[in-house]
C-alpha cells in the first residue's frame, strides 16, 4: 500500500510540480491585478448627459419596436449619434434610436471608432491615434460569458501612452470593456495562467470547465498523497521533528510539513472554484423564482412615470419592473439617482432607493416565511456589493433561504441557501482569505496571502528540482 502511495505521489508530483509553482506564483499576481473589467465608475464616467427634446419617445414605444417580447429592462443613454434605448430581457438585448425607433446596432467600424473616441474624451483618455484593432467574437480579454450578448465586439486601440484598448458592443454600441498595456501584461502571468485561460480553450466553456476541473482534482490527489507521506515519514529525535531525507528531499519534506495545511486547503478550495453545481448549489434563481423576478412588466404603465421631464444632468435613464410595479431610474451621478414609481401620487412617487417594504413584497413572492428585510453591513460574512456607492443592499431571510436585493435597481445580487453559504467558506474564505477579520485589516491580509503563496512556491520549486533529477536519472539509465 505504502509503495503505491510513494509511486503515485512521485509521478503525479513530477507531472504537476510546474503547475503547482505556476498556481502559487500567479496567485500572488492575481491578488493585486485582477482580470480586466469595466468598473461601474469607469462606465458611468464615459456617459454623456442625455440630450433632451421631443425626439425622445416613451419606453413603451422602445419595447414595442425592439421586438423583444420578454423585455424586462429599458435604458436610455446618449451616444454620439443621438439618444438610444437599450432594451433587454432573458432572450437578448437590442438597441433602437430614440428619435425614430430604427435599429441602433453597430455594424460599421467608423461608428464604433467614433463611439470609442467620444467615450475616451469623457474619460480624459488620449484617443488622437485611435484605430480599429479587431472585430471578433473572442479575444484573450473578452472570453467571459458575460459578453455573449454583445458579440461580436469592436476592439479599438487608442494608441496612447498606457496602451488603452476599448471594446464596443456591436449589439448596443456601449463600451463593455477596457484594458491597459500593464494590466494585460500582468494578467498573462496572473489570471491567464492561473485559470488556464487561453482563448482557444476558454471560448468553449464546457471544454475548459472539464479540463481545468479534472486537472485541479488530480492535483488535489497528488497533494493529499504527499501530505500522507510527509506525516508518515516524520522522525522524532531529541524531542524534535526530524526527517530521514537529505538535501533537496529533506528541504521538500520540511517545507511540505510547514505548509501542509495551507497547501491542502488552497488546492482544495481552488478545485472547488470549478465546482459549478457539482457538489454545492450555484446560487442561481430557480425557474419559478426567475419567473417572478424577470416577469414581463405591464409596460402600459410606463407613461405615468414619463410625465416628469428629464433633468439636464441625467446621464442614464432606466425603466425596470420590481414587485409588479414599473420604476423609472434617473441617474445623475455614480452614487446619485432618483426612482419614480408608476401609479404613485406625485408627492410620494420619488425616492433615491427602494426601501425594505418594497423588498419584502418581492421576496414573499419568491419564498415563504420571509422576515423583514435588513440592510447588509460592510462587515457581513456574506456581503454582496452594489455598484452604486451609498445604495443599500437588503437581505430578506425566508427560512433557510436568503435573498440579497440591490436597493439601487432591484436586481437579485445573491440567492443563498445552506449549500451556497457553506460554499462561501469552503471556497472563497479558504482560497482568498476573505474572512471578515482579515478584510478589516487589508495589509495583514496582503502579507498573509503573499507569504503563504511564496511558501507554496518555494515548496513547489523543491519538487521541480527533485522531479527533474528523477527524470534525468530515469532516462540516463
């Protein structure tokens, strides 16, 4: 039995030692440089004030001409070619011009280039040498599934000092991603290698999922076998822990013993990052719950909220349904907005955000036994983040099922059942050390993450040396 463990660990270690080293090293990089994304602050900073005028029609008309039968949200934004409605629903998204309801998708490079330049100008980015770099469904930074409804994407290189590249949706003409040269460079040695994320593989989600999940599981088995051997081979000499090995093997044994708990929990939690519903729930709404939250609203009530004129400082208007009512959301700043509820009197229809009673009304339709909604605090163990600074996040506990609702736009941020709450600790806490006590002390958390990953990297390097010597001796013989 022990002989089988030794052989299995030896050859699995040889096969995976480089992968282990890569995971630990790239994990340090990822902690400081996340995968490229367009933050809400960046997106909103690039929006222009909406040009007011008789050309702006009502949201109900935009829904009608869009052809999206299951439309649940409508947004009005200002593009360089005029105000545009973006109508979205479970089946897809489509943009139409507010002036005449004509299709506002972006087909031609010159239109995408003009949109990118206008966005860059509002962000204070130099775009004097901007040019179309690509028009494709996928590249290294746009492989996540969240971009699917916007493909193909126009990638515009601004040609400025930071090497900024901007991605324009061909469906809506919106900016959906931006990257900088340094960000891309660090991610090649961070997220890309850590997630095994080459475009050719990640563009097929199911294939990528199967390969990375399998590799992670085999790596976990190799780590467990090594931990068993490490404990079994411990020697006690003079009351101190010792090792029977010499040289690199001794170093591998001692460092392995010192890092066993971290290596096992980190590799285990890394494997769980690829769980995707295999052992734990995915935190997604059921079809019944989705039918409630994504119910097609009665858009005929929308004109009642459109009687109020737009402010000159409004940069985005959104119409959405929440708990059976249609709301209009006027955004004048990243953290400033006004909600107008259809059917309310003029005096009572305006508020900055949804309140607890609104949330309770929705969640009682989602599940039974819901208590009063409470506001999620920053130091909550299961914190959910809104993209609007200052907006409340409400938690409604319906027995063992929790729902977190964004007070800014009514979206369901989290669905937490017992399985999902357990997953938060087994994966997120163990893998990123986002324990509340450490989140409140970011510098200490940084030191722990860098120190532990560095320890794991040194341990992996000893395995690489041992593995190389073993292979050289085997083939030399």
